[in-house]
């Protein structure tokens, strides 16, 4: 078996870091506190990657301060604080994320939301549980205790303080709007929005996940800071108290179900409940109303953009609308609203959404025939990899990519080499997918 040191060095080889830059980082927008974008970085790529590789391997790499970005969580809620790293740090963080997933993958809970929902459905169908406990951790990421995190990391990184040292350089780097000399390192919490954020959360909670899974006569689920426990209703209050107490030992405060029932809740399964944007009501599994409204707003936004566009391209509107409806496959991942909610059994909601799109076409006086939510849903369930109805951009030829660039984005392909077409295509599709993921951003995991 390969030792930890060699494994770490492999992830931070110049070859692997170059691959990460060209396959992942170069397509992502945004700049860190140094305002250097991926195009400027590309000019000094070889030199910078050598520095990352050497300094990560010898334990001397220092992460730059992160740029603060505030993301709205809706009216009346404080915004989410997202940390934006520099391009150079983004490469190092992605390699660190891959290394941590490789080291901890088998020992941490890291499931897709759809798999979690599938298990909840199966649990309810057994009829064994008539109650549930739903708990919400308050300010999870800012509350992570560094000493406790280090203890969890050392389970798989023991005797390698140089590795944990550079990792904590990333964790402790402050998040700021403007860099000042007296900015202090963070002594608590994990920055949100980094490629390592979710894996660090899973590592921090690994003992608590074991505790949840060992609660007798229950079925427990955790997705980041949202906990759901299916159980006997008579045991629910006692279970909630024990979990709240256990989490407090890890410096994590859970909203009390009695004091904040809109955040945490104890009730009977027959009363129905929401989890990860899904709505459970008896045997019916649907979409939470807020998630439907969010999608509707984004659909209206597409028509509004069309209305005020100088070009008013019906073809581009149809293409964007179809993509929003069907989702797509890109980089071997299923993307989009309908893929996220593919575990529902409520077709009525999808018919209503199709009707809503038809009404938008009439309201904005646009004569187009967009694809359908209902048909897309059936294709996802029965023909996900074979269907032509849902675009799979991974199978697009250079010719297909060129046609899309010319037709929808106004590219002049004359003189463009195949690799330039491929780069432009991936850049444009990545941008569209970012829009798709904004419809489900509270639940999808960023990388």
C-alpha cells in the first residue's frame, strides 16, 4: 500500500497540478484578492505550478487571504459568506481536496442528495417509523473547532505535521474585503465555498455520524448541517436531546425544536416534512414550494433577458430554456433542477411547470416550442444515458461544439483550431451550468 507521504507528493506533482489547472480551474471565473484571473495566470503557469509543488511538498506553502463574497439567502436572512481564493491557491486547494477524499473517502459520509432521499423513501415505506426528528446546526462552518478538526485529521494523517500544517494554512487564512497588514488568522471555523470545505465538514463530523447511525431503532441522515432521524415518535424527544448534547461537545449548537420549530422539529411522519428541498407527505414525495418558486423566477428571468436583449434570438432563448428544463450531462455529472429532484413521485407538479412555461411564452409573445418537464423526467428515470432528449455535452464532437458556439454565442469559427473550439465550448457551457446550479445552490455541493 502506498504511504501517505508518497500519496501526498503524487497529488502535488507538477504534472497533476497542471492537469487540475487545465481541466478544472481554467474554466472557473472569479478572481481572488490579488485580482489575477486564469488568463493572466496562464502566462506564468509553469513557474507558479513549480512553486505550488515544491512548497506544498516541503510544508512551506502559505495560502493568500481570501476575498469575501456575500451570497443572498433571501429576504430577512443574513447573507452567506463565501471565501474566494486566488487562482494559484485554487489549484492547491483542488489537489488537497482530491488527496483528502482519497485518504478519508471510506471513513466519511459523503453521499449525493438523491441517494439520501432514496434511502428516506425506503425507510418510510417500511412503516417501521412513525416519528421524525429534524435538526438544524446553527452556523456550522464558522463553529468548527480547529483542535477537534486536527484530532479527526490525525486519524489518517498521523505523523505528518507538515501536511496538516499546509492544510491549516488554508483553513486559517482570513477572509477579507480589502487586505490590511493587521488582518489576523482565523482561530475558529472553516471558510465556506472552498473545494476543501465539504470534505473537511465530513471529516469533522465522522464520529458524530457514527453516533447517529448507532441510535437504536432509528434511521439517521445528515447532509452537511441538516440532520433527519426517522424513529418511534415516543422516542423522538429523548433522541433529539441526546443528539443536541453530543453535538455541543464538538462546539456545535443545534437549534432547539421547542424554541425554533421553523429550524428544528419533532413530529409524526404522517404530518409530513421537508428535507433537502424535497417535501414528504405520506407516500407522496414532491418538491418544497420554495424550490418551485425559485425555479419559476429563473424561468421568468430567461424570458425577461430575451425581451430586453438587442438581438432577441428565439433560438438562443429556446436553447437556454430547454437546458433549464431538461438539465444536462457534463464532465460525467448530471446537472440541473430536474436531475436534483429526480426522486419525486409527483408528476402533477411537473405538468404545472410545463403549463407555467406555456403561459410565459404567451405572456412574452414568443412563438417557440420548448421541451417538457414531464418528458424529461421520464427520460431521466428510464433512459438517462441513452436519451437524445437531454443533452450529453461529453459526447459532443468538435463539429457539434463549433455549431453551438456559432449558433448560440455568435462565434466566428474561421481560423479556430479544434483545441480552441473545445476550450471556448467548455467555458461557455460551464457558465450556463453555473446558472443551472443557482436554482439548487442551497443543496448542491460546490467543487
